[in-house]
């Protein structure tokens, strides 16, 4: 593989950072993170952002367009240039290739989950990824179950974590062997909190909604 050469001057602004953190589900760290999560309950601007995603087509249209593009992206195990940390191409490591193939539920489910992650990243600025092991079927190991949920669908109860199943609407308790990963775009002033481009656009969205109501009246 050949190392890619970076231009001396980057074109356009640098991309916003996206942070991922595995949430502990057992042990002393679980209680500490649960307490922190209680303080990070959905902020009002995130609830407003979801409301306008549902109510304003000028927001949901381009958001879904971007999410559709993200859903078509391929995932692969990558090789990194040790000097720059940049991706130089796919890896020949079979284990990495297999892990990438199973990520986000495999090829059959990946597109939908990538779409959901892209919408959550643009609207409330965060998503939670749930990975649950499944029992063997007739002695044959089964692939893990993957879910992507908004922050309002995941909640701690003491040191336990539960999530709302998107199909059955039941609240299910996560086991210590499960995985819960928070992915968020950090706010520059308080990086523990999520941020998105929709947040500063909320006053404009309110004006758009008021204008539409006035035209209908």
C-alpha cells in the first residue's frame, strides 16, 4: 500500500469530532457512569430538535438525504500509516476483515443502522449502540444483535441499564456481557454533552413553523 500524501492546506473547515465511549454495565465504574448519565438526561434543545425533525420538511428532507448516503457506505478493516495515522487501504488481516463484516449486524442490517446513526448524529448529536449476544441455535453460534437508539431510549436504573426495544416497546435490561456504546458529537464548551448543527438553527425552525401556521390560518 502507498501512503497517501496530505495537502499542505486543508480544503474547508476541519470535520467536527465524533467521540465513542463504551458504557460499563457492571463493576464499580457502572455506578459512576450511571450517575453521570442521570445528569446528562435529554436536554430540551434535543427534544425540540426531534420535534422539528418530525414537523419541518426543510429539516427532515436534507437530514434523511445525508443519512441515506451514509447508509450506503462500506465498512472495512483498515491499515493505518504508522507515521501519520491515516488510512492507507483495506487490511489483509483475516480477523479484522471478519470483525468488520459483522459490525452493525452484518451486511443485511448495516444500512438501516448506519441511517439511524447518521440521523441521530445530525439531530440530537448522539446515539447509543447496543450489542447483545444471542444463544446458539442447535449448537451453531449466532451473530450478535445490534441496535442503534436515541439517548431517550436508553436509561440507567441504579447500576443497571435498560433500553426500549424498537419492535416490542418493552424495556429490556442489559446483561453484564452485553455492550453499550455512546457515540456523540461533543460540545466544545462541555465535551461530555452532545452538540449538533440543528441546535443553533432552532430559532429559524421556530420561525418556519410559525410562518406555516400563519399561512394555514
